[in-house]
């Protein structure tokens, strides 16, 4: 089997190669984030403040599972890219079919567990009584679609690993348009409230799955998927688990940590919940810059390791730092001056608007640390050290942040400390991963390229 339409990250100008690969990933994240953002906009404007607070209080809970599958696909994508770069297409095929089968099994289990544990999860974040009924209804319906999220992420991870980041973006555009239309129809016309927006999300996720797997099943390229070949290869599964599960656990535990942050936010009432929910939607769009370039970095590094191109790996890491930080400066300046208008998209409630603006203004100066964390985490992951990335990132994002919140909130019950907890996590996590990369740089390259230290 030979590679046909898939593209390589091992050839051509490094800057143009990375930008061309990362832009569709960024656009994909933007449209994927529109799912929940449109949910919040519609319920905030057509249902009410408690509905917006309900969707917002569920965002970190739903991210707990979606983050798991995003992490799994990113980690497993390193393996796909390594096999693709080294032209080991037999193992590429085995890894694809094993990862898809594994995600199907895990997706079904997590969907069932999520539906059953919805009340427990909402109690975990101290969801207020006036928000609780709508939050339960929204979250239970949302959990049903977790299976679609699971298999879509693996499928899009395969396409990105072989250099195709454009089609996952186009599929998400289609799914997002459907989601927006269904949100308006179910809420404005059918008056289904939060259940309607959750149902719209499930349908749009199903559409994206059909589109991605339609491509993989029809192609004659090296990433072809055949239902009859779905199986679990024990040796390959160990590699998928070694690279994918640490990234999945990292994403999930980070979301779990965010549940405790949400608990702090909930203690300030429904206006603070609604305002911070709106701010977090904007925050996700800003964070997509580092996240997208980071996701491009891992397959870039892995493909070039597979192809034996050491200099290209080093120059590529420098390039992603330049690209991401230049882009970030332009975007954050714009966000800082437009914070009122951005929060106003989600809610017109004066008190909620004030909380949302405050959160954005406190986060903006620190996004550079989030950027550095994403880039060096994915660089180290591209070298195959996924477990270490998990340990270091969680130490910063959970350990340091929760310690900061526990100390500061015991001194004063001030929501500004909760907002500052986010950049504290970014800074510590990015610092830990960078130090690990700097200290072990020679060892990483020696292992990857079979050299003596």
C-alpha cells in the first residue's frame, strides 16, 4: 500500500508547512467551540440567566469526557504520524483499526456512566438549586453523544497524522452550521430549552462522524478504514495506550480540576456563574491559538523523527514558537479592548456582564504561558514521552493551581483569586515542561535518531 493523497510534514519550507497545517486545525477548533458557544448564546438570549448558568456549569463536566478523547487522539496521532513518516504502512493500518475499535468500546462505556452519574457530578460542583434541574436535563442528553465525540476525534486524528488537516475543518464547518440551525429551531420554535441545544449538539456530532469516516472508508490511501478489519492488536494497543492514554488522562484530570474551580465560581451565585461561563467561551477561542499550533507540533515532530530529519525537527520547534506568539499578541490586544462586546454576545444581564469582563481582563496578559505550555508539551509528546508530559502538566495545572486557590480563598472569598488560578496553572505547567525539555534535550534527540549521547 502506498501513500497517495495524504501529505507530508517532512518536506518544503518549514514556516509555510506548519502554517498550512495548523490553520485548518485552528479553524476546526473555532467551529467545534461554536457547538457550546452557540448553545450558550441561544439559551442566554432566548431562555434566561439560569439556563446560561446551567450550560456553563456543565461545560467543564462535558469537557471531562470530550477532553479524554481529544487527548487520546492527540497521543495516538503521534504513533500514526511516526508510522506514516517512516512509511511503515502495515503498522499504520493496524494502529488505526485498533484505535478506532478501542474508542468505540470506551465511548459506549463512558456515555452510559456519564448518564448515570450526572446528579453526582453536579453535586460535586455544588450546582445551585435554581440551576440544577436545567443542568441535569442538559448534561444527560449531552452525555448520549459522547460516543460520537470519541470516534470523531480518533478519525480526525488519523487524517491530521497523515498531513490532512483541511477536511476535518470542512466537516466541522458543516456540523457547526447544522448545530446553529438546530439550536434556533429547537429553542425558538419548539421551546425545548436546554434539552434542545443538547440535542442539536448530538446531531451535529453525528454528522461530523459520518463525514470523517465516509472519507476514511472510501479512500484507497494508506489510512483506509475497513469495518471488517476492526480489531484489537495487543502490541499496537500497548503503544496507543502508552502515547494516547497519558494525554487522555491529562485532559480529563484537567477538566476534573476545573470542576473544583467551577465549585469556587458557583459559590458567588448565578450571575457570577453566567458571567464566567461567557468569559470561558471567549477564553477557549484565545486558547485555540496555542492549542492548534501545539497539535500541529506533535505530528510534525513525530513525522520528521520517523523520516530521520533531525535538523528539521529543531528548526520546526523554533518556527512554532515564532508563529504562535506573534499571532497571540495580535489577538489578545483585540480581545482586551473588545471584552464588553464579546461578553455581551452571551448575556445582557449587567451583573453577569461585569463578572465576565473582569475575568477576561485578568486572563489576557498571561496567555503567553498557556502558549508555551502547549508547544513544549506537544514537542515532548512528539518525541514519545507522553507520560512525562502528563505528570508535569498536571503538577502545574492541578497541583499548583489548587494549592494557590486553597491558600488564597482561605484568606479572602474574592472571585479575583479564582480567575488568577488559571494563569497560575498555565505558568507552572509550562515552566515544568520547558525545564524537562531543556535538561533532557540531548537525550531526547539521541533516543529518537539512534545516536550516542
